[in-house]
């Protein structure tokens, strides 16, 4: 027999509502206890909500963009009889309001599993009360076998999703054995190490807490099955009123046991977005912790070295000794009134992608222009003919059709790099940048080669409206082969659009204008439109880019060529 279980949002701290930004499972999926189900986001942080039980997903009760709060039903699970019960989930545990110690507070006092012992006895030093956390991860071991430690000497550093803290020794003595290593999960009562005491008195006389090794091992094995995920770093930057309850995020965000570079979750996310292996970065922070500045310096140093290696000149003539200055930190309020305004979520996400694309892709831009005098006349005529049908032909629709024809003639532009392989695509999905109140988004028009001009005009208008209303689904922004960024309704003569990886080219279009053009006998006014083609120089060379742009311009000048 089986039963349906409602999986609900656990205690999420002081947040009244959070938004669902990612669904990690689908109907029919089998999930385990502690497996992440959805990702939610507040205005301060994002977190994954884990499952409290194992089973088969029968129905989803939330979708992207929904607002949820503690107690909201996420999905229904069918729990089969043969599903093995898991240890109690941290997501199911209700805790008191956050009372965990901050990093700046006095260090946690370790306890021993026995009363003060005489010299020659062996003392087990165990993890003391660590607040509301059931388990924390050992991120640093500060002593070795044979070391002599005093009372209050730090033994290990542990980290939760709230804070990092050092566990000090409750006794003085010589370390005879270590019971933990980096990556282990420990909890209150876990043995840290054994000491051969020197006879000094304990700094305090805390209550003895017996270790429970079977429960610790069982919980650790359960945790190592969880998917890797960055933890939210709230140790000094997030006010207490916005901190996330450990029941909502701790169990689902702990890393599997392995040696990890010493860095905060936010730095790990920043490095992942740039494709940086933190194991290669030298930390300059306290106790060699890696900072965002360390990651930036590593990227800049790597790019400088790569440029020097590729150059035909010597490294010294390319500025091999050039150092990159740190980003300036300025108190702007000293110079006059200021106002701080947070970036929108779209700008934060697109900003990271644009930064990665600009740093990782060797951009070159080819500028040309097309004579669209006849095409504009045709567009105006078609709008009048289809006015009653409600179809509005835009220049973008004609450009998309011409771009598809150009991609068929120059297939290298309809490709993506995958390592050393060039993936040639046989479909034509065209993205176009849409201006919204929160920033630019890129809807994707699927199978543009199979659609008429009127169908393209209608669908692009619908996608643009969804973008402005913030209702685009992820599938409507995925799968693009080539992107068009049009500033025609705003202005400009040319610009350098940034390639939308993993694509290899992007077309920028500016406002059309009339110019005097010599026809062999006299100057006549012609309507021209600027074309700015940015391309990945690893895949496309300058001559090929110039031919693509020239061919595209010829199609726009005489649209009958699109039919050939």
C-alpha cells in the first residue's frame, strides 16, 4: 500500500513570502529524503527546499514565479512501502528563533567526555553545544598529532550556513589522535580528538554530553548523498531580520565530504559563474580564505598570461610585469548626496553572464550598413493592407528572415563551441533582445525558417509583451542559435553587442536614417540601417564576418533574394 504525502515549505526564518525561481523535480521523478525540490529567492538570498520524505512525485503544487511561505504545499509524494525511512530531515525540524552565535562573539567552549583527569589519562575532547544546528562541517583542522595545546587553544574550524566558528580545547595536553578530518560532519557530542593531559584544570565545567557515533555516521552518510549546492553566506553581510532559518537551508546545502578551498558560498558562486577552479586560487583573506578580489586577480592574471603566450613578441614587450590595480573603493557620500539602489534580479543575472562572455570570448565587431529604402516602403504598404487583421509588420521581422537566409549560406554562424568541437546546428532559433522595465531579456523565436513574415511579426510581438510583463517561461528563453539586438527605436549609429554564449555571433541594429547616395549620375536620398556584427574570433575570421554582413545587407536591400 502507498499513501500520498504533502511536502510543505519548512520554517524559512523571518521571511513572510519567497518566490519560486526554479523547479528541480517533475511529476514522475523519484526523490529521496533531503533531496532538493525547488529553489526559492527573497530580496536577500536564495535557498533550496529539500524533501522531508522519499517517494514518487505525483503532482506539483507550485510553478515558477509563485509566492510561497512556511506551510505552503510544494508537491505530493507517493510513499511506497519499500521506501527506506531516512533520518529526520532538518527541514522537518521546528527550531526556536535564530540564536546561533555570530563569528564576532566569544569562541565556543569545547567540552570533554569525562571529568578532569590525572596526568597520563586520555581525555576525549568533544563538540560542545552549537546552538540550533544539528550538524556542521569541519572546514579546517588546526592541530596535528603530537601538538601541545592549552585550554582555549583552537582545535578545528566548523561552518554552518550561518557562520564559521572555532572549537577550542577544554583541556591542556598533547594530542594523541584526531577523530575528524576536513569535510567531516560533526554535531554536539562528536569526538574531536584525544588528549594526554598535562594536569591543568578545565577552563569551565560544562555538562558532559556523550558522543553518539552511530547517529553521527548515519547522518553523515545521508548528507553525502545530497547534491552539491552553494550555501548562503550570511555571516556578516545580512542583517539578522533577513537571516534564513537553518531548518530551511542547512541540510540541503551542505557539501559532500571532500577537501574544499576555504571560501564563502558567495565567492564559490562568483567563481563558478566565471569558470574558475578555486583550487588554483591563492587566498589572501584571514586564514587564507579566498575573496572575490582573489578570484578577479586570478582571472586577470590568467588572461594576461594567455595573451602573452599567444603573442609573437616577447613577454616583456607585452607588459609581462604589468599588475592590475584593485577596484577603487570610494566613499561617494564625501562628495555630495547619494542614493543606493539595488540592481534588479534580471540585471544581476545578466550582468554575471555578460561579464563571463566578455572575458571568455575574443570579440571582434564588423560594421556595415544596408539600403532598406524599398524594404521600408514594402513594410509600410503591408501594414496598411493588414491593418484590419491587427498584424503589424516590424523591421525586426524582415531582419530575422534575412538573418536565417544568411545563416544557411554561412553555417559557421549557426554553431556553438563544445571544447574542441564545433557543433553545427540544423535548426534556426533566433533570439532578440527585449527592453523591459527591469532590464534586457532575450526571448527566442523557434524555427524561424519555417515561419512567414506575418507569423514572425505576430510571435515576436507576443514574446516581447510577455517579456515586459515578466511572464516569459525558461523554455521561451532557451535554445537560441543567433541573437539580434535592435536599438532602432532609440538611436545610435553603431555599437559592439556582446555575444550571448554559447552562440558565436550577435547582430546589433541601430536607427535607420536617410543619406545621400551617388547613383552614377546624381545623389539621391536612400534610407540606410547600420549593422554591427560581433563574432567569436576563435570560430569566425574577419573575412567571413565581412562576407556575412555584406550578404545580409544585400538581402535587406532587395528582399526578393530571400526567396532564392
